[in-house]
C-alpha cells in the first residue's frame, strides 16, 4: 500500500563540504518497503510477554521501548520477513 500522506522526505545532516550536488534531479520516486514486497511480521512469544509485562507495570500511559530483530528477504524474492526476538525497555534518562 502506498501512503503518500505518511511519506516524509529524508535529508542528510549539514556539512561544510558535499561529495555530490544536493539539487534534485529527475522525477520524484516513492520508496516504501511494502511497494514491491509483501511484508510478514514474526515475533517471539518471550519478547511479546516481556513487553506486555513492562507496559502493565509502567506508571506512564505512553512509554518508549525497543524491539530488536532481523529483516530478511524471502527465498522467492517476493516478500520480506521481520523477526522481532528481543525486547529492550530502554532508559528513562
């Protein structure tokens, strides 16, 4: 699914010298992970349970955390699989 209202342009940090001309060239091309591939999400039960327990114990309604994993292209080249296998609650500071 192509969702143009969620697309935001990316930019590089400012520097004193550039190795390329930063001016746009050619037509605008949308790049989205689901444009050409069928995504699948796989999650380890242990990581999900840890995240759930952390959310229940948190006093804040919204909190930040990390889910760590791997991204792999399927053997047929038609899809991608995101496997989340670790939960990291992060730090408050």
